[in-house]
């Protein structure tokens, strides 16, 4: 979204408004949060009804984990958009982040079977913490207190990415 603003030449108008970087970031991200809600509901309904996947744990833990995960990913998209000079570059950078997320999160390979260095890198990947929450909530009946570490990690990642994105956003015209 930010790259598109720059390419169209409307970024100057956006920066000239009294809106702060956080307000612009929220304005660009919030519509996609609602898209994420729709996707999550469709996936949950499909998993529960069509495939018979159990949901044994806390809906609140799932909701908190889901919201943190979606915000982290959208903030990462905002950072990529703010750091890119073209839409093509933004697409390439986003693809560059997807592969490590899939490989290091424990989605394809068991996290515990990864070498130590890969586990260290994997703990920086937001998908790792979200997968822990989803698997434990849905299959093991876990509750909110069981995920304080994952929630804190997602919050730290969110603050770090958002901070860098807002700093980079103000420098986009320089």
C-alpha cells in the first residue's frame, strides 16, 4: 500500500497530512485485519465441520494468538512496503520472508528436530509462536496461561517491526 502511494505520487499528500505514522499504519492495516477474521472463520468452520478437527482448548487463547499473529504479519507487510521502492521489490521481499516462515516455524518439519541455530532463528519467526498456540489450543486443550511466552514473544516482535516500519515510513521520500 505504501509502495503504491509512492509510485502514484500521492505519498507527498499523505505525509503532508497531520496524521502520525502510527495512524497511517493503522489505517492501512485495519481493513486487512477484518479480511483475516473472515479467512479464520472460514478455515475454522471448514476444519471443524468438514474435516472433524477438534477444538479442545480456549477460544480466548486462540483469539489472542490469532490477533497478535495477524497484526505482526500486517506490520511486516507495512515494513516491507515502506522499505521498497517499487511494488515488484515489495513482492520479492515478501516472498523472501515467506520461505523462512514456513521452513523455520515447525510447520513442515518438527521444531524440536531442527538444529540449535535453526531453532534460535525460528523463535524470531511469528508463525512459530502462532503454530504453538493453534496446535495446543485445538488439539491439547490448552488455555491462555499456557501461552504467556508465545504471547510475549509475538508482542515483542510486533513492537519491533512496527517501530522500524514507522521509522522507515517517515524516511520514504528522502
